[in-house]
């Protein structure tokens, strides 16, 4: 095809995904939308510069009419998305695809973003796995002989695909010599490969949209949906999208984001880990008022996080949309005491969300599905959701969203070490092609590494003093990197440490944490290191 080039290797069955129809859609989307995508990324940089210069985020004056107009609503829940009381997340490798669909969750977030790595083989093979799952032909056998197949004794989870964010390119597909948008590639490949199949099954092509920072970025997605449906002869409005409110700027534009997507909207999600990352990133040079303590001490009940989730539920239900809660990242352990404490925390977290009005929530492991379901069923009963609970009692101000300074907790050496160790461990797996990694009984994804390296950078560049009196300096960070890497090597063995991606991971983390200039997304330089 003229203008579009695929430079990634063609493996077995890849032609079932990289079809003429899919490539033609990618080409059209790129030519019609990519200039605006790049312009919107430039606008992000301009807003970041304004905040660094002292401007505060606020609700937009120019969209006040949208917020004050009580007449509009989003589309009603689509088939398969009426009841979302428990959703499971995970990458689209074959084993995870089967386990997620079999888990008993109502929805599976099939992740082509933070829990995936954009290796070319992952990008295309993930689409094949989704297609095979819809056809009910997917199977997998482990090297040890354990066989996995879709169960037939209960309904499978509804598939909702998370494409990559607007900032990520796809270097293996170019149009007119330009890298394409990773998000548009993921969207187009799924729509062209599986969109019609989903309609034939009585559902539709559904998406989770990550990392957006403004309603104008939501408008761009809506235009992509219109183009895609038209190009493939799919009825307009059958695509539905849930938006992750996981950036600080987007928290001030929730209603506008729903408005832009309203015929295609399926609600909003409270993406708590990336939200914390965005809080740090947005105000990284604004001093101690925006410095967060150790990551694990920032709970969902601290003032600025509470304001964010309360506003999200209020906004969604005002407009007839689902409000989906945050991630329970715990992985069941072989240690009964660890399990008992973790299950109690997850139960409390999900009970709070259900009580606050959320319509469902996320888990990262099949073992946590029942805990989440029980918490929401205790509130919902037989009702599919609680969208009718308006939460008119909620009135959140910009000052409350910005009240990071009231967050209790300390910055400790243990927290600094944890950020370094977890960040390097995750990056080593990410560079090797694995985006969902179990570390310290938690299922970590790219948001973990982003928070880890961002906190180190912020503490270093704002002269933060640890609870024991040590100041965070380049020398201290470098020494702890050396010590934590030595501890990892001792634990996994010299051969494993020397034979993996540990040197690259260490170099990437060190560069990002100690650099004079902050890098917006670690996945960008890390992607450049990938083949």
C-alpha cells in the first residue's frame, strides 16, 4: 500500500491482523489525526511550563456552559457493560487472556498499555490472542504440560481493550516516513480484526482510554471512533470507551471529557497509581507543597485523593455514566499471615469504594475477584450498578484537588530504597518484554516504575530531607542504587543478573532519576532501547 510501511518482522498468522483493511485504517487515521495529536502533546508541554512558572490547575472557564448544562447524558450502558462490579486487568498474552476471561470478573481490561510492553511481537500477537478468544479457540499449554482453555460453565468476562496513550509511537509502522501513534495502531488493529466479531456476539468493540490530559484529547479519540466505524461499516455509537482519569489535569475536566465522548462513553475510572505519578510530574518543581511522602503511605483516604474520587463518582452519576474504582494490586501469597492482612486491606478498600457510590472496581489477580465482588454485591444486591445514586452531597473545589500538602507521612530511606529497587526490577522485566510483574506480592505495571523514578527525581531536585536527617543528594541516590542492585544480584544469582536486562534497567533508571531535566514518560527512552 502506498505511503504505509510495516518494518516489524512478519511471524506466523501476523497477516490475520495486519490486513489490508487494518493498514488502510491506520493510514487514514494517521493522515487525518496525527497532526492534531502532535499539537495536543505540545499543549501538554505548554501547560507543564505554565504550572512550573506558578500557575495553578483549575476548572476551565471556557467550558463552564458544559458543566452547568444539566440536560446532557452519555449513552446508556452497552451490552456486556451493564454490570461492572468487578473488573480484572492484565496483558494480552495467551495464558493471561484465558485466566482473565475465566476469572469470574464481569469485565477484563485487556491491556496493550501499562501491563504490556510494546515489543512488536506483543503488539500483534496480543491482537491474535484477542481474536482467538472471541472465536473461543484460544488454548495454551505451559512447558510443564499444564493446559489452559476457556471454561464453558459460566459467562466469560467482557473484553475491554486498553490501547497505548497518545504520547507513545509505533516505530514498526510508518506512514509517509513518520512513526504512527501506538494508540491508534492498537485501536485500528482491534477494530479491524475483532470489531465485527464482537458485534456478531451481541456486544461491541469496547476500549479503556489512558493518560489523557484534556477534553480536546478525548475529542480526538471520538473522531477516531467515528472514522473507524465509518471505514469498516460498523454502526456509529457501537464503540464504547471508559476513560481513565489518571492525570492531574484531567481531574479538572471530567465532565468535559464525558461530553466529548458522550455517544461513545462508558464512564470514567479512578486510575490511582498513574494519578499519583501525574501529581508528582505536574508539580515536580513547585517545592515542598507538592512533595509526596513514601508511595505506600499515600492512601485513597488522604485529602487530595479523596477529593478526586468523590468528584469522579459525582460527575459520572450526574451524566448517567459508570464510575469504576481503582486497582487492588495484591497477589495472593503462600504466606497465610501476608494473605490475611492483604485480603483485609483489599476488602476495606473495595467496601469503601462501593459505599462511596462506585459501580465496580479493579483487581490484578483472579484470586481477588471474589473479595471485590462480595464488597460490591453487599451494596448493589441484584442491581447491575448504582448510577442512580447522584451524590448531590459532593461539592469538590479546585483547592481540595490541589491539597497535596495535607498528605501525612514521611520520606524515608526505606521508601527511597524501595523506589530504586522496585523501579529497576520492573524495568529489567519491561525491557525483556514483560509488562505485568509480581514484586513483593504486588502486581506492578509501568505506573509503578513511573512513580518510583519520579519520586526519586522530585526528592532530589527539591532538596528533600529524609526522616532520619539525610538529605537526598546524587551521591546518596547513586550509593543506594549500587547497594540495591547488589542485593538483587545476591538474591537471583550472578548468572541471572548478568544475563538479563539488568544493566540496561539500571542505566535507564539512573539516567532518569539523576538527570537535570525530567523525562515525561520513562517508556519513551526505554522503547528506544527495544528492537
